[in-house]
């Protein structure tokens, strides 16, 4: 059976294919993993981490939050773009919005970690750190292959507690070391940098075959081109000549293209060429 939820423009990465259905998208992951789909409940994730949070309709002030304090509002579960509709606002302005919750505002580095998990135990980590520069709370770029070894004990313990009996891939995003989202799939946009032994190892793990964890990720940059961008043939050729993979993105609201590069300078130069903005 094939991977489920692969975008056509990314299909070339997903070889070999597993014998059973393996989720690549959140909607497929929720359907295929009924025993572990609770990780998609972001309110539960926040409360279990000890964060101050509640469904919209419960006033933040009733939970000890000052009216002028900033909180973050987002859907409790959102499989169609996990970060969509997330925004910061003053506690006194939180609406009684069905299906959403508010949480104390977190500060610090935004990180994303993919884990290969065998029977509820992490066997391999791939860490990525988001930029301080944001577009609607979304990092404009991600640096892949960073050292976040100080986070690994907490992540491993979280996986052990929440994914007993699970084998496959999962992802958890943190801000300042506190969880904001979890997924029963990987950061598919980063797979280009995980090396040639990553997909075969993941497939063997999912199929219950002997497997060896992939080598550590060597690194690179994913740059999101949000808003208007000049994707002319001239600029596409300039990107190719600079060793930057330019992929138009018709699937993500507000994002015109994705740039993938191992060179920070080359990627930032092409970003400026497409948008007129500097990073």
C-alpha cells in the first residue's frame, strides 16, 4: 500500500513504499491511528504541560490572567493546516469562538522535531529551528539539522507517555521548550535534507522489518515565500543557477513558494530577488 496524503509534487521522495498504509498528512494520520489521535488535541497538550489554557468561552481573567496580558488563540484541533487561525491578542479581547481555545503566550525559539519511534520509544531525532522573523506567527525560514540535544529527554519522555505501542514517525513543535502542536507524521517539507537512508529506514520500521536509524541530518534551510512573489522564468533560472530549489506552493494559503537550499546566503539572496525583502 502507498503512503497516504503525498502531494503530487513531492511523490518522488517517497520511495520505497511501505506494505501497509502510512500517513503523510495529518488527516490521514488521524484516520489511521485511532489509539493515538489524542495528540491532535492542542488544548489537552497545553494543559498536560502545565500551561494556563482553556476553551474560548472561559474568560482568561477567571483563570488568573490579567486583562492586558497577551494570550494565544487557536483551534483545539485543526487538521487542515495546524497553524491556521492562530493569533495573539489581549486576554480581555478573547472571543467566545466555538472550537477554539486560548493559551498563555509562549516566548523563545520555535523548534520542530521529527522522531522515528519504535513501540513508543524514540530511536532517532531530526531537529529544526524556526526563524525569529514571522508571517502571521509562521516562521519565514527553518534551519534544519540543529543541535537540540537538551530537549531530547523531555521529548522522549513525552513520546513514551503518549505513544505507547506506536511505531512510525511523529513530530512535536515547541516554543521556548513548551509544546504547541504534535503530529503523527513528519515534517514532510524537510525530508529532502534527511539523507538517502531515511525513507528506507522509516518504511522498514513501519513494516516491522529490521532497520537501522538513519545517519544524523547534515543541515539546510527551508524558506517560505509568503505574499506576492515574482516567480518568472528568469528568477526560476537564477534560483537553479544558485543551487536553490524553488517550488511553487499552490497548497498553503498565503505562501507563493518554498525555497530549499544548503546555503543560507544563496537562499536569502533568491528570497530577496523574489520578494524585494531582505531577511
